[in-house]
C-alpha cells in the first residue's frame, strides 16, 4: 500500500487533488484508516489516476470523467476522447481566428495612430457649385456601395466628369444605411434605377481624409467637433468624395486613399 503522499509522487497528482477526487467519488482510496483517516492506495489505482489526469488535461469535467469510469467500457472512453478532440480542434480554429483578428486590430491601431500623427487636419470652408449627377439610392450596407457605382459606370461611362461621391442621409451609423452612390456627369437622362438630377450647391466645411475607409470615423470626429465649435447646423445629406481609391481591377494601397468629407452648413 502507498500512503497518499507516496501515491501523489507516483501519479503526479497533488495530495489536495487526490482528496478532492475522493470527495467527488472519482478516485477512491483502496482503504482509509478508521483511526487516523489516512488514505492508502495500491498499485491497481495508479492507472486510473493517470487516466483521470489525462482526461482532465483534455478539459473533461469531473462529472464527465465519473460517467466514463463508471461505464468501464473502453469503447465509450475512446469515443469520448475522439469527440473531445473534435471539440478542441474547433476551439483551436476559433482561437486562431481570434489571434488573427487581434493581430489585425493591433496593426490597424498602430497604423491609425501613425496616420493621426502624420495628418494635419485642415478644415476648409468653401462654396460648392451645383452639379449634374447620376445617382442610385440604396438601403444597404456601406460595403455594398460598389454595386451602385458599377451600375452608374456601365450606363454613363462616357459622360462621367469627376470623382465618385456618396450622399449619406442617416444622421447616425446604421448597418443598413440610407445613401446614394453618385457620379458627376456632363449630360444624360434618368434610366431604370438611376436618377439624373442636379445636386444643389451650398456652403460647406470639408476635411481631407487620407487612409483606409474603415478609419473615416477618426476624421468624422474631427470635422464634427469643428462644426460644433463654429456653431454651424449640418444639412443632410453629408457627402464623401472619393478623390483617390480602389480601381476597377486593382485595389491599390488603402493608406493612400483620399476621401474628402463635405458637410453642408447653415
């Protein structure tokens, strides 16, 4: 017979853990001294202790291990281990995805700080002239705006005379947003799904954003703070003018994208 201390050395389980397993009816000592309460284990308990330690390392719960040991069927044990392997593989895949997302987040944060440091936020107050545009009104995610621009480009490619722009009608961020994709054109008439109209001009505050579109929020923070400081009222829609962005084939470097935010004021 081995004392609990000796059995602890043999199995690599602490005395505290062995006592816990006894209390949980998971690994009972071979005998317990009635007088002293000391626990003793014989060699037949060693393999069971090692199986329990192995299953715990695979993140099986005490209750799950208890049921497997009570079954006494090796097939049940192998099936459970195989299932747990699948669970762990899935967890590894999720954690790899989380790690990749964290790496991207850290890279974006470093990049945004560099851009914020390098960018000299200069506000311009100017008057926008009216312009003829071809526009597609959309209720969609912002990432789907390319569908609208593509539709206009195919129909009016020979008449486009300026950078693409988006007219945003929502006052707050929405996953399904209300906006128009638009392009200035020299002439043309409305066709199915595309409205040709004059976009009114007016006084505006503008701010040039350099960098990826997912960093536009930082520039919105700056321009909105400026507009509030000046006591201006913002007119809907807000405009984003895409001076430099991804091409039809090549995306280019998002760090070099140039977007002018224009807020009409009164």
